[in-house]
C-alpha cells in the first residue's frame, strides 16, 4: 500500500487516531465470511430519451440511504451510506450503445457522520452539510449528466442523468463527486461498478456469468465497535487531513472474505476505490495472472503479471486459471495485507468452455503527430504557513480560478504532467479516454528556479499493461508523465483532477471546457 511521501505531510494517519479506539484487524479470524457479489441492478421500466423523445430507454432508480452492514462475522454492523441499499452499490451492466437513465435519489440524513471540514472550498458552513452528485467514472456522458461537483443535490432531492454508453466494453464505476466532501461520501460507501459489454469483447468468450466477478477494493480503519474511523487533524475547526491510509482492505464490502472457486478460469474486474492508497496485488506463491483489460477496456493482448499495481480509480481485468490447483487455498494480498482467500474446489461443475485468446482487440497507438497542442501542467505541493494541512495544486491553480484548459471538440492534445512534489498522483480526466506516452525524469530544482525543463534521463515507456486505453494515469514524483487525448463526445464543462480524494477535495481539481469547433 502506498504511503509514499506520507511522512512529509502534515497529516494524521490511523496511527494518530486515538490508539485505544483503533481495531487491529489482525486480531480477527481471517476468511470466515463468504465474498459478497454485488447484486445486478434491475431497471424499473422505460422512459423517454431526453434528447430523442420518441426513443424509450431503460430507467433505473437508485436511492442513497444510510445503512448498517457487518464487515466481518466478529464485529458489529458498520454504519455506511450506500447506493440501492448495498456497499458497494449494485453492479449496473449494459451493452455498448444501450443508453439508459438513472434517477439518483438522495435519501440520506441531513447530518454527515464523518468529519466535514467547513474551511474546505465548497463545504463552507453556509452550504448544506450533506450533498451528493453521482458521477460515472470513465463514462462518455453529456456534461449535464456527468456529475459536475457543484451540481449537487440535498436529502429529499433527486436528479435524472442520461448515459448514452456509446463507448467500448469496459469496467467503469460510479461514485459520489460532491464539492469538498467527495472523500467523506466515498469513505461512507457511495461507490459501485458499472460494466459495458460489446460484441468484440463478447466474441472472445472470456469467462462470463458467475465466473466474471467484480472485486471492489478500498482500505479503511475501524474502531473497536466496528465503526468507520476517519482521521482528523489536530487543528480545531479544520479536521481535514491531506491523505488517508487504512490498516485493513475491504473487498466487496467484507474484511478478509473467502471465495470458493472451481478449478477453471475466472475473470475478475478489480477496482481500486480507495481514498488515497495504491495496492500491489499479488497471489500467494507468486502465481501469475493474465491481465486482459485496464481502465477503458481490453488490452491488445493479455499481459502476464505477478504483481498488479493499482492506483486510486484504476481498474484491471485479470483472468486467473485455477485448473490444476484442485483442493488448494490461494490468497490475494497487497504487500503484507491480506485481502481475499480463494478456495479451489475439487472439481468443476461443468467443463470450462471459456477461452483466453492470444489477441484481444486492436488498440491503435495515437500518433504524436496528431496532437494539435501540448500542455505542460504542474502538480505541486504547498505547505500551509499557518500549520494547517498541505495543499496540492494543478498548474498552481485553485478550483475557482478561470478555466485554462479549453481543448477543441474532436482535437487531440498531449497533456504533460510535471510532478514537482514528493507523491505520485493518479490523474483522471472526465469524458475522455487516453493513452500513456511515457514518463521522463527531470530536474525539479531547476524547474522550480526558472521553469526550465531539464530532463535527467531517458523517457520510460509505459508498462505493457498500461498500453491500452486509460482514464486515470499515475503521475510519478519527479517525472513528466505524458498522455495523448482525443477530446471526443461532447462540448461542455468537465473536470480533471487527482483521484486521491483528499487531494481532490482540497483544490487538486480543475474545471476544463471542451469547446465546439
Ligand atoms: Cu472517479 Cu472525477 O472521478
Ligand atoms: Cu494527488
């Protein structure tokens, strides 16, 4: 798990939380709860398409409510906030081109149960304390349905969003995006998976149905009563902390679950839904996994991996073949932290007829020559002179400053993230998919002195499993990370931001405009 640079921050991690209150997960027996599989969301009939009134679209209604669920057999139920009564929320499954409507109904309490910091922009005392706005991460959605952080609604209100789903097969996810409290709303449980299938992907005959399983991962810290423990700073009236890292990894809403698997191939769709931690996922015994997909869908060909690094908001689809492992028990871990036990049964219920083809999809590389312009965008850290929390900025700009990134619809640009700070940041752009070009080390002091970009080594190509379509990219410390993006879909206002939610909530997020040609 990632704690890179954590010591350099004025932050309070779980170790600063009152020790006597923190539950040590290692005192609990492991692997006593079955892995829950989030239910599939069922549509509530059809309604007219808002843009073509004659077309009827599946209509879903998702209520946001407070609930209490047991995270582990031996701890009391944990208060959480969920979509449609579960955490993670139900899986929404659709086909590419099959649009739908979702009504997001906020029926949450009016008071937050986690520490809102009213000194954070957008969460001031004159704003309602509980605000929500749903965003489908990775969706090519019109701006009015994208979940702009300021377009929140309060308990008792609902919003209908239209998702055309005109995009390739991929594992997307939905989560809250309300200004200044996104970190708390996700920590409370407002997140879920959305899958898009398409004919190319279905023709591959990858493991499907009950052999296609989402694994939603996030870390948490609990108190001895099993309740979520979100750390607070020691500044009175300003509880914000600039990073969160927990001591337990929750998988599909359970701590240390197990899954009975048949000795055959499975497809797992893994999502890092953590606030700030990255995971280094590995199977016990170093058993290989075959990665077939990343954020925005299939890779060109499967990539064999033994560890999988996932930063917040990144997804990976992997095929794990349990054949030949009859009767064995495997574990999925992140570093020292156990996540999930896989118990391989003695036999398959039916022969495994699924396939793992050697090629998956053509992923044409976007040529650099197609780029209309390159933007140099800094990622930087700023200490608070008055001793408050550290602040991270994009391009030295705050959220409320005028929009500076205005790509033209259907144009292609290279965005170069110049990371001046000590942390890696997962950078996400709404609306679009992109490709990672490279990462190149540079002289940070030289840049800080006079903004000259002096490279100190050769450009490093992205790893094989980063060479597909992405929507979130790890921008390493001391590196220039370049992506190439075509701004397709819609003109309008979107956002780009760091997906470490504490950073995002505290100014590491900017609006951007796709402008008509
Ligand atoms: Cu995962 Cu702006 O979102
Ligand atoms: Cu960040």
